[in-house]
C-alpha cells in the first residue's frame, strides 16, 4: 500500500476515516442547501453570510473548551456525546424544513447549535489520532483526514444539487442527519488504549491556563500556533472570497463559484495524498517551507489570472499547497504535544484559525471593495511571503520539526506537571 494510504490498514482509523467522510459529505450538502434556502427566502446576501458565520465561529470560541474536555474525560465517549448533539440539530433542521417553518432566524440558530456541538467535539477527534495509528504514520493519517474533508467539499455540493432537485431542502437536511449515524457506529466500534495516570479534577479555567502555558513553553507548538495565525490572516481569506472572485473578477454568474470551489477541493485532495511521501523524502521542515512559499506564489498568480480557466488552474495549485500548510501545522502539534495536554493544545491551535480566519476574511473583503479583489489577494500573498522570509532569516522555523516526537520520559513528566497544574 502506498505510504500516503498506509493508515487505512489499521481497523480503527479506517472506521473513523470512512465515517467522517460520509459525515463531511452530508455536512457540505447541508451547507449548500442552507445557503440556497436562506438566500431564496430573504434575497439578502447578509443572511447567507450570517448563517455561514454561525457554523464556523464556534470553532474559534469553543475549541479550547473542547480541548479541556478531551483531556479530562474519555475521548471516545465525549466524541460520541457531541456527535449526538450534531445529529439532534441536523434532525431538527430537517424536521423544520419538512414542516415548512424554516425561517432564517430558526435556521441560523440550528446551524449555530450544530456548529457548537462540532466545535467542542473536534479536539477529541483530533486528539484520538495518535491512538489510532503508529507515530510513524501520523503525518499520513492527518493528511488523509484533510483529504477526506476536501473530498467531502467536492462531492457534497454536487449531491446537494441532486437532493434538492429530487426532494427539496428537507431531503438534503435529512441525508445530513442520517450521515452522523455512521460516526456514532464507528466511535462505538473503535478500541482505544486505556488512559494513563489519575484523572485531573481541577476546574475549567486552571486547565485552560495549563494548556496555554504548555503551548507557549513548547517551541514546536508555539511555532504552529503562530504559523496558523499568520496564514489565517494573510492567505486563508481566499476561501471566503471565491464567490466574489467568480462574480466580480471573472464575471461568471452561473458556474464560476462551483468550478473554483471544486478546483480548490481537488487540489487539496491531491496535496494531502502527496504530503506523506514528500515529508519522508525531504523532511517536515523543508516541505512546510516549500508549501508556504507555494501558497504565496500561486495566490499571486490566482489574483493576476486573466480569466476563469487560468484562475481555476492556479487555484488547484493553491489548494494543494494550502492543505500542506494546514496539515503540517496540525501534525506538529499532534507529534510533540504530551498526551495529557494534547486536547488543550489542539484546541488553542484551532482557536487561532477559527478566530483569525473570519477576521482576515472580513478585512480582505472590505479592502477588496476599496482596492479591488485582485490587489488584495495578491497583497495578502506577498505579505505572507515576506513574513516567511523574515521568519527564515530570524530562525523562527525550529529545527526540531524533523527530530523525534515526544519521548516517553518527557510524556510522563508532562503528565505529572499537568496534574500539578
């Protein structure tokens, strides 16, 4: 089996990965259907943006709390409970659409509830990863997780169109609710090693503070959070601006957005599958730097593309390199975080992305209306390249990224320190 696919040899990872793929396809079906429903009911783009923010903003606000819970309780049970919450909100949305009472306010609140359930559960899902595969295959496992998410981005919108034509919005929402059952079954079938050490009974805020101190004190984790913060502000907003680029820059009203979104998803799947062999050959640090440079360079070309088709080609390349940066940062935290603190450190990493990406999208969207979307997209990319250059000159990329992961003795000391905190 190719190295990129080797984690699928492990029963538990294959179960979780397959179920997550089905669930992500359903979630993208709901995202597309909700956007169409709210736009059709209100005729106001602002409502569409509000619903999108309701689904994403909880990641930035609640991920640290999810990280605390992932470190305090049984991660499998917590993931099962939060998935039940997502299922309930998805089913409520389907029932609301079925009854014909799907007002924009109610739809937004149900999407917010589902997003909150996902936000407090996702750190547990991430923190489980090192227990599902050997350490040598962790990069491949995280890359495959990124690939399945983006595969859902490609397949979900297409199936949403078919479902809406066949049975309306209620069918798309019902299929999403049904898709969560795959995750519930998979989580019940997964076997995880027993937790080491005594249960930490300290309160929420002391445990959050302990996670923040551990992240700040660990050079790889600190670097990963700083990296994703910079990328979220300078590069990530291209995702939110894809519809505007399709309409205002490439003047394609009927199919431009779908083509560009699909291009990014296809590139991300390919980039995720290529990441493991590249890291094995060139090292994690070199591949991460190359991906950062590639993201900046291809975003400049994307902003300068004269038509939709060249923009599509460059966005495939952007998607491939961008997923390398996201998966690279996530892998760094997973590899070097002590098991007792892994959930909280991942929660802080996700909080940085969840808060700063919407801020960057709003800022670049506002500047785009003033300076033009081409200039803003290229300018953010140039700023990213400049910051990467400054980081390289100042030694901000730790050499430890290519070294061994956390040792058992360090793990034990960190667990003891966590309990004392």
